[in-house]
C-alpha cells in the first residue's frame, strides 16, 4: 500500500522583510528532499483561517532567492488573536491533513504560534524569526534586518551629500518599532552626529550641546538618526526641539518609512534565511516541535516557542562609550 505523503504547510506573517522568499525557497527544497509535500498558505494567519493554500513545487521557488517581499503574501490578522479564529485555523489544518506547520514571523507572529501550539498539541510547529526590527529574543539576527539596515545606510549617505552642499541639519527617522537596532546601526555606519534610540534615555541638554558644538566647530552638516520608537516622539518633535535651541532654520526631516522593508535581500540575509529555512525542516524531520530556529554565535539552534518574545537592544558600557565617542 502506498504511504500517505507527509505534508508541511508554510506561511509568512507580520510585516514583510527582505529574505522571506529565500527562506521559502529553502523550506520547499529541504522538505521535498526529505519527501514531504509542501503547501504554501497565502496571506499569513488570515489565509490559514480561511484555508487559502497552494501546492509548492521546486518550479514555484526557482529564481525567487533574490526577490524582496513574499510570494505567499502576508498579513496582520486580528482574527488569529482570538481563540475562535485560531480554532478555525486548526480546523483548516485538520481538514487538509496537515500536521506540520512552519511560521516565518516576527515576535508577534511567534507569540501567536506559541499560543496556538499550546491549544492544539497535535500540530508540530516550527517558527523562523524574520523582521527588519531585529527584536526577537533567542536569535542574534532575524531575517530582513541586515537588508533594512543597508537600505537606511545608503539613504543616509545620500542625505549627507545634500546636507553638506546646503549646510543643513537632517533629522532622519528610521523604523524598528520599539527597538533601536536599525537606528543604532545606521548611526554608527554613517558617522551620524546623534543617535536617539528607545534603549538609551539620552539627556537632551547633552545632545543639543553636542550638536551645537559640532555645528560651530566642526561641521557644515549634521545628521541625527531617530528611532521611530524613541520616547522623544519621532523626527518632527526632535526637529522642533533643535530649531528652538539652535535657532537654525535649515533643518530638514526625512522619514525613511517602508522603503526599509523592500528590495533585494543582502547576501547575509539570503544566507541566514537559507540556513534557518533548511534547519527548520531538518529539525522538524527529526521530530522537533514547538520550537523556533535561531542563529546564535554562528550556530543554528532551537529554543522552545514558549520562551520566544520581544527583545530590546541592551547596550553595555563599551557600546555606550562607542556611541559617545563617535557622535562627539
Ligand atoms: N498575542 C497574540 N496572540 C495571537 N496572535 C498574535 C499575537 N500577537 C500577534 N499575533 C498574530 O501575529 C500577527 C503579526 O504580529 P505583529 O503585527 O506583531 O508582527 P510581527 O510578527 O511581530 O512582525 P513584524 O514586527 O516584522 O511586523 C498579528 O497580526 C496576529 O495575527
Ligand atoms: O507596515 P505597517 O503595518 O505600517 O507596520 C509598520 C511597522 O512594521 C515594521 O516595519 C516591522 O515590524 C516596524 O518597523 C514598523 O513600526
Ligand atoms: Mg514585531
């Protein structure tokens, strides 16, 4: 008698991030290698609840490794946050005879996955961390962060050209939700004169004095990077504060926004996505369930889904000193 082919369903959830397609590619190739059939769930948890699935073969993932976005599309689903919504998702999985699920998501999506896994223990779930915010515990990097960082750096380099030409101050707001990873990295990589992130409660008198010193003594342009989650309330508020203090009219604001989510993934993100996607299926095939695969100290590891959550950057003394010296 022919054996039933085991099925793996895969979905992407939360904000899109460069490298999702590279990860889907790795999941599909590894699953087919181990003789699973693979179903792609459309539109994240929304598609899981309504049963929108498509079969994925090797031909569906050829030449997607370099593409931004996600071929499966994604969503933020209010329904999945409630028990009834998750029950519908479970019913769909059972109807379609799927008992392995891979969720490529951010901290919110993985929290949802963890709750779902406690409610329905007969589904084996593996989480894969993705988000440009890099704010997921249990992994040093999440898929998409490196590309978003490089996009922000390249934008700020361009802003420096025009700022220098016009002797202007630029306040640049970057994404990251409640975390300062993109802002901190962008500021360091572009030689910004100020970096405002939620994790450091920057003394504004110090910041403004520092900017004034820089302005009068050293530079004909200033760049200040502000994380969207910083307590000052974003680039506009900071611009008002600086205008009041320096009396300078030549201040411009640039909010980089969703441009940071798009574009072709960097080599780092493609490799990370490939390793995580591959190991998610490999661990699943060995019987692992209800874990997230993560990247820690150059190794792919697993941690229980229940222990995955949001993290914010912790800056040790060395990192704070570096920030102080490089912006002074
Ligand atoms: N506590 C929760 N319980 C159940 N589902 C949740 C929970 N938190 C989030 N989710 C589900 O995960 C979806 C995505 O979460 P969220 O909007 O926080 O994005 P994310 O996965 O953190 O990704 P990113 O931060 O990159 O956008 C939510 O729309 C919801 O469907
Ligand atoms: O795409 P949306 O729903 O506007 O969400 C924007 C948020 O998503 C992210 O891009 C990724 O979590 C955050 O940096 C940002 O705060
Ligand atoms: Mg998130």
